[in-house]
């Protein structure tokens, strides 16, 4: 097959996927389609829940193993769509549809590259293609359910939309629940202990604190108070104030380390919802990153979260499309972006 043939097949499959609603935790039909198409390609896919993967036909545990990963789920369509989100519409080079950019384009491109590497019997390294579920919600039935079933992986390429530039670092996420306790009383009598006031100093500290270690790729670790709730009625001093703190860690801090710093400085009770969505990065000296640079690509740091946060091995994001189009109305990807990505992936992973 010629490269153009792989592109045509990628676009055909993407249109089929767009037409099947696959909002997170409801990806069964999309996974069914992908598994069926992979069998039609002559591949032997495996499946766990709605995660579908395939190992290269000449898999050799002694060789380096590269994981090609992208997700099949989407967010819910926003109300401002002017087109039908589940009807693929192509206008010239542009293909509209929910999930076309995030990250259907990367998904179908990486699958066709996996096929290409099988067709040419490359033999340089092992390749695993994995279409993962529940990425948009970091769900328990997503990639974390599939990874334990895969062989050892040395490095992963995640097909999120980056304009085919390598995102070599990615911010982590930690959500913290903060609770201040007071004592209820009558507002007119000035009785009780106001939990809102108890939390004020902590909120000011959250606003003003600057973490010492700043990354050249990801900048500083950031935290924001994004939700605050307290009180039941105007004349009752509130005995509890709750806040949600959104923390975005750079690769120079672990989530646990940042939590310990917060816990030390605030008087309110703090509880992390999870430590598992860590910042990720790969060395600029890694051969695949060096190859990207040879191809004229510019490594950068990404502020957005992906399944990389759940990978214990080196990984980087590089896929067709633009992150700015993700989760937006009238989402689209360009056919030329898909074609370019297939060609670039092959140059990156092929014998040349």
C-alpha cells in the first residue's frame, strides 16, 4: 500500500468513529468497530473492557518496545455546536465532528502506522498499538486496566493533538478538598466561630504562594481555589467552609511532595482525591526525541493532561491537530494533518 492509501483508510475509519457517540464510559460501540476493522486488516486485536490493542506480529521480548497510544472516548458535545457533532462533514481539506481532533486523528493515524510497520516487516523494534478508553475522565476502566496486561514497554508515543510537535513534558493534576471547621451561632449576637474567616488566611496563602522549583518546559507548579462553599442562611454563622483546590504540578515535584507543602502551611483540613495523575516527562536525549529534532520538530512542555499521567515509563505526546480545538464547538481536523502525521510517524519509527 502507498502512504496515500493509509491516509484514505485513516479518514474512512475516522468518519465511522465520529458517527458513533463514544462519550467517556460509553465507548462500547466504538471499541466494537475498531476491533472489527483491525480484524479486517488482518491483525489480531486483544481487548479488555473497551480498551483494544495489538502486538506486532514478530514480537520479540529482547527488542525495544514502543507503545502507540490514543483514546477512543470523547467529551460531551457543548451546546454551541452549529453542526451535528456525530455527523462527519468534510469540506475540502477539513473534517468536522466530535472527537475528530481529540483524538480521533491521532488514533486512526497511529493505527495505520502500526499497519505499515507490519506490512514492511520492519523488525527494528516491537510495536504495540493501544486504543484506550475513559481518557477524558481518567477512569478506572481506561488505560490503567489495560497496561498490566501488556508486555514491558520502553517508551510510548501518545497521539494527542500537538501539531506534530513533541510534547516532552506534561503537567500533572491533583485535586484537594480543603475544609475549615468553626462553630455555628447567631449572626446578630456575634456568637460562634465563622468557618469562612477560619479559611480566609489559607485561601490567601493558596493565592500568593510560589513554588520554588520552576521548570523550563512547564513553568511553575500552580494552584487555584476553584470552588468555595459555606453557610446555610444569612443569620447563622457557618460552622463549616469547604473549598476545592486545583493543583497543576510540573515535572520537578511529585504530587505527594506538593501536598506535604500545602498541608504544612494551611490550618484547614486538606484531603487529596488522588496522587495518581503525576507530571510526566522524557529526556531530551532520548533517541526518539533526537530523531524528532532531526526532522525539524520543536520539543515543548504541555499544560494539558493525558493518559501519560498513568504511564510508569518514558512517554511523549505527538499527534495531528491542535490542542486549542479540543473540547470546542465545531471541532475539526484537516485531512492534510492526518497525511502529514502518518508520514512523520513513519520517518520517526521506520528504518530511515
